[in-house]
């Protein structure tokens, strides 16, 4: 029972430590707990320890857990690959989507966001390490896409997200995060209002915070290792 609470505390301590080390304002980095593949009772345990933002990658799995936990006041973020036929349920059931990688998906989410809900918060996913197999906008598509997404009525464009190629060396971990920060700064200079850099996972929290992350997405360091990812 105490395990998730103590792991959460350790992650928050890493974040506060990195904020101090890299001259970031205390508390300026938010923790998104990535609960994909972990059951609802583990999420409830994290919620009892004070965590209320959770990230999920698979729509069906996420909705099952949202229904099981509906009495808790949790904020749900969708962070997985998005198929067109899943956009309606994402628009109806989440507060944030971090993984928008093309305009067509944003247009569907805007059209399908229910009127009674606040605009859906959006991050554009950027393929910052230029890996041919990874999803995400290429940096040269970013500006045009961001300007179009920012005009969609039922969305609020908040920032950029990236999942760099895994790397274990601190200085090299910083490089793709620095490129994402520069892409963000470039958009801001062109008049696109952004306040979010969604970057950093269990193994590179510190490097991401050093380069300006405002939201780290952490799974393994909180919930332990995942089994086989479930589809759906
Ligand atoms: C699974 C996942 C994470 C969490 O990764 P960990 O290494 O377990 O912390 C973060 N972001 C995305 C997009 C993910 O799919």
C-alpha cells in the first residue's frame, strides 16, 4: 500500500531537486502519472497519495478505468497514438491530448468536443529525433500545423510534446529536449501562445527539466514495470 505513495514522493523529490539545480522556479514542473496497463486500484492508491493527473495510451482501457474511478476527481490526459475512429471518445472523455500529430486529428477533436465541456487542451507531438518509425510532426511541418490548430474553436493549443529516442547519457538526453524548447520558442516568437512543454519520462526527468519541461510524464518510476501493453 505504501509503495506507490513512496515512489510518488521520490519522483516529486527528483523534480524539485532538478528545479533547484537548473534554476527553474519551484513547483513550475507538473507531474503526469502514466498509468497505462496498470489497474484502477493502483490509480486510486496514487490518488490517495495526492496525485490527480493521469496519462493513458489506449482508449478502451482508459475508459474502463475512468468509469471505475468516476467518484474521484481526476484529470485524464490522452498520450497514445490516435486513430481517427477513436477521436470522438477521446474528445468526450479527456481534458488533455498530448499526441496530436496531424491537423486532421485536431479538426476531428474540435468538431467532436462536447459543448458542455471546456475546450480540449492540446499538445502537438513532434518527432524531435527524426526517427522514421516514430509518430509526430516533423519540425518543418510544425509552424503551419500549430497556426491552424490554434484557430480551431473547441481546442486550446497549449504546447509541444516529444518522446526522444532512448539514451542514457545526461548531456545527450538534453539535446532533443533543447530542440523541442527551441521549436516552442520559435512558435511563441511567431505569435502562437504556448505555455506547455510535455517532455521527460522516468529515465530522463532531470534532462527534460534542465531544458525547460513544464510537464513530465512518468510511469515506471511510480507504478513499477509494465507487463505487455494491452491493445484497445
Ligand atoms: C508510457 C509513456 C510514458 C511513461 O514512460 P516511463 O518510462 O514508464 O516513465 C510517457 N510518455 C508516453 C507518451 C508514454 O507512452
